[in-house]
């Protein structure tokens, strides 16, 4: 990584956005944050391959992020793609075309690596005195879970139960619960933390304070509230869900699946409440790149 001393940056290419973040010291106050909206969920065929419109979106977004970074004096970034590209049957071809047309080589993290990074981010945010920690992260393609008592998680896993996946291919949620229990074991004594936009939006729907109040505000999601809202969401068309607090227009179509997965995770782990963490995989990666995880860069919620 080159550029200004102490400066690190990542380009996170996901289903709904390509997000460039550059930090210099504090993760809470990025030096640069630039987001390009994507709708890759609408560019997938039945097999999960990214069709031509999606490839063009990725190429344009990566090129724009590269140009923004270069104008800001950022010489190198770590560009990575989430499960929507990582798990696409034509991922290799997409990555090759992006590299050829933009000069940027996208990398991927395994689901287990993403789970570990979410754990590091949550541990940093809530502090080492929190005790045993359980981290739940619902993405579009997969669900990442991690648990442990120390700086590193003792258990990490990635399961194919993301909100987009279950919207396209519904599964028996009892199977989801069984898989989660098999992976994590008994984690009822752990402090339960939820990362990801899915959990953040569900918490806002259930009455948590809005984002404009700042990241330091304590936000939680209760299982009873989730159980009341899930059937209500299912009874609404996506356009009506998009008018609800917290439910964004581009995620409205998969909000029901997200709510059902969240309910299954909380039920399986024996937690009636989860604390919402504003940090996730991206921040865990930034923490790793800075080589620090102490109080100088971690803020304790």
C-alpha cells in the first residue's frame, strides 16, 4: 500500500454499491468515502451468473472509484468483491474483464475470512471488556457467523442463507437453525452483536434511532419485535415496504427473507436481543491493514 504514511484504503464492491473508503488514523472519520450505486441483484440470471448489464455497472463503478482515489493522491487500494461476484459462476471472466478495462484487479475474501473480519470489527467497536462475543452478519448471498472470547474468534463459518439467496430459493428455516446450532454450539452466554445493513434496517423498522443520530447511539433489535414485523412485511408488496422506516427501496424486495433469516439466527443462538454494530467486514479489513486494534483506532460504543 503506497500513498501518505498511515493511510490505507479499500474498495468494497457489493451487490448494491461500490464503496471506496480511505482512512488515516481513525476509522470513525474516514479521509475519503465515495459510493457508487449498483443493482447487481437485477443483473443476475437464474444460475447466478452476472449478465452484461451488471458487468458494465461493475466496470464503470471500479473505474470511477479508481479515478476518485487517484485525484485524492491514493496510489493503491485493496479492491475486493463480496459474494454476489465471488460466487457467480462467471466470476473469473468478470474479474478478468474488470482488470483489462480499468487496471484494477478485484480480489475476493472467503466467507470464513469475512466472518473473522466482522468479528474483529465488532470486538473493536464494543471493546475487549464485553466478554464472549457472538457476531451475526446477514449478507445478500451468505450469512457469516463468528464467536469467541478473545481478540480472534474461536469459531467462524459462512452459510448459504443470505437475504438475496433465500428470496430466490426459499429454504426451510428449521434447517437454517439446525446448521447454525451445529456450527456455533451453545452461545447463549455470549454478547450477541448483529452487523450488516439487513440488521440495521430491521432495527430501524422496529423503532431504533435513525442513522442521522450518529453511529454511537445504542441500537438493538428484539426478537419479539422481529416476529411481529416479519408477517407484516410478507403481506406487503415491495413498493409499500420501501416506504417503511429503515427499509431502503433497493433492499425492499429481499427484506422479508432478511427478516426471516434474522429471526432464525436469533432463535438458533438463544438470543432475544442483539446489539447493532455499525462496523462490519470492511472495517475489520481496514483494522487489519492498519495493523492496529487498540484504543487509538477503536472506539468503544
